[in-house]
C-alpha cells in the first residue's frame, strides 16, 4: 500500500512540477514578448535627425545634409502646416518642410556672424527626407557655432545629431534638451599645419 501511495504522490509531484515549468515558460515567453513590443514601441517613438556639415576641399564649399526619418517628417508637417499635408507626394509640402528646416538651422563663424546658407534642394529617399544647403567656405575660419532647432519646437525630446567632417577628425555635436548652440574650434588644427 505504501508503494502505491508513494507512486501516486510521485506522479502528482511530477505533474505539479511539469505544470509549474509550463506556467513558468509561458510567463517568461509573455514577458519577453511584452518587453520586445515595448522596446519596439519606444524605439519608434525616438525622435532624431542626423546632419552632416562637410567641408568639401574639391568645391571649397561647406555642404550641409540634413536627414530626417520620413515618418517623423510626415507627422511634423501635419502638426506644423496642415493636417492634410503630404510630404510623400506633395512638392509644396516638401518645399515648406525644407524651408522650415533652413529657418531652424544656422552656422556662424567664431565671431558669431552667420554664414549665408543657400538652399540646394530636398528629396524623399527610402525612409528618409533629406534637406541640402551649402555656402562658400570663408578663407579664414577658426571655428564655427551651430544652431539646430529643427523639430525641437514640436517635440522637446527631439535629438539632432550633427557631424562636422573635412576638418581633421570627425566632430560630433548633439542638440538635445535645452542645448541650442554648440561650437567646434579649428584653431589647434590650423596651428599644426604651419
């Protein structure tokens, strides 16, 4: 009798253990799934743009290339201009957005005088909206100050990352939170070349 009782308890224990393991596995799978969904949703909510300021030795111009996520630009034009604005297919909306970006971006020399940027163009490319600007590189430029507020008036959490290329090592500036003006100095580089 004790063998039958022990065997019955052992079977119950095995079933209970299997049920516990199954419940744990299901809970773990649900938790991982929820975390993945949450991370994907948060990643999608990150508002960010990347700008390159290129000192092009071939053209002797400073070339500016702004890259925005098309999804963000789509939401922005509806909030900024018109709820029916269409950045995908409407050239006027694209032009308006390019002008908005140009208005919210500036390069100044070390003395704080703005460099006159010409609007070169804009385009939709894949999942991105590009805005292009340029200006002639001044003969003497000890450094630059940059303001990049595009979309930060709309979304306070917007982060605009900017890379300065063509003047030594790439310099990366990050416009986030209350940062409005950042600068890059070329003085040390110029003195190394003399």
